[in-house]
């Protein structure tokens, strides 16, 4: 069973700070996913969301070169002007649609474009978005190591990776004396727990902090829709790409979780985010937002105060 997180080192504006894996980088336990920027909201709305996050004590901002066709990085960079030294900026290279996404050429091109869009000379965390079956991991790791040595990336991470791949990448970096990954970003929520089969164990073994994305299962775990109801038109679930998760089985699980949360006076958001945050291997829970009030709710709800018994009880409601 996954174990609770150790006590926080310190807090800022009510948001706990944690080390990113075994590294010296500290990130806010509540992170802001920036995939909505440039896709669902414009630059002005992005600025409102980012400043609400800063006010709430969120210091970790996660974007990618592919989000919003590049606009996410542009909007985020503009919104963070005057605050760059106060935050941790993470981006990704190597979208799943790019054939040789792990090549040195692709990494250099993507990173230079990201730095220009973000308006900065470095990113705090550069993540390999999707493993590349065509390019040798040695080439990718060597290029990432060069980016770190050049000061253009402070730390490196991976995303959408399997446990065996994490182990192989760690061994390769160790034998070549190059910069290792310090984080892994995979989908993880109460309704999507495949990561627990091997990735969380590998991350713990090799010192990678886990950064769960889609922690609310595209909003399903907020309880926005009940059995027999349609998704609100302004929600991600209204998009057929994400709405497929609203199956009868998942809605039944949500109802069981709702009853558990109601019995303790919790919101569904608090239950879902705190369940993830209360695991030791998690460094930051990345939740997206399109409105300032969503950011404030997520920041307040992301706490690491669930006991081992509560973690097990909650998990049993979706396993049963």
C-alpha cells in the first residue's frame, strides 16, 4: 500500500512545499496545470488564473510546447512577468505526434522555442513528454544533460512513462554519469490507477517525484454530473475526447465516494486531491483551471492529512 507523505518542511500562504523527488527543488503541493491556456481560455483569462494561483501560494506551473499550439507557454510567460524568480516553471518537449521526439535536434529546437515563448533564459524542469521508441535513450539523455550543463534547464523529468522505462533511464544515466530524471508525470486519480501497478514503485526506488495529472478525471471527481445527467456545457466533460470517462461504472464509483465525503463534511474535490497528496511519492498534484475560483478551491483542497486507514477506505470504494 502507498504510504502517507512525511510532514511538510514549511508552508507558504497555506500551501505545503515538497521536494521534487530526491532533488533540491521545492514545489508547491498544489500545482497548476496550464493545458487550458490558449485552448480553452485567452491571455486575459490566463493572467487572472495565474495571479489567483500566486495569491493562493501555488508556485509550481506546468505547461508544454504542444499545449494550445504553443500559446500556453506564451500566455504563461506573459502572466508571470515580474514573478519569474518566485515560481517553478516546468515545460515539456516531445509531443506524441512528433515521430523522432526524443532526438537531439527535436529537443534543442523545442527548448529554444519554449524559452522564447516563456520569456526566460531557463526552465526549472524540462520534461520528456512521451518516450520515443525510435530514438535511443542515450541520445535523449545526453541532449538533456547538455541542456542542464548549459543552464537552460535546472532539472529534468519524464512523462507518460512505464516502470521498466524509468528503471532503464535511471541505469543509463548512472552508467554515463549524466543528469538523471527527478520526476515522472503520469495520469493518476481515484478513477485511473494504472500508475500504481509499477510506476509509483519505480519512482520511489529511483528517487523520482510523481506529478499526477488529471487528478479530478477531467472534472468527473468534482461530482459535476450525476447518473442520468448531461455534463455542463462549459466543462471539459462536455468534450467527447474527455467525456468518455463518464461511464455508468465510473458514475457509480463517484456516488460511493460522494457518500463518503458527505459523511465527513468534505467536498469531492478535497477527497480526490487529498487522496493523491497524502502519498509520499507525490511531489505536486497538477490540476488545471479556467477560472480563479477553481484555483483557490484546488489550492485549499490539496492537503496531505489523510490517514493510512482513510487512504485504504477511499481506495476500496473504487476497487469494489
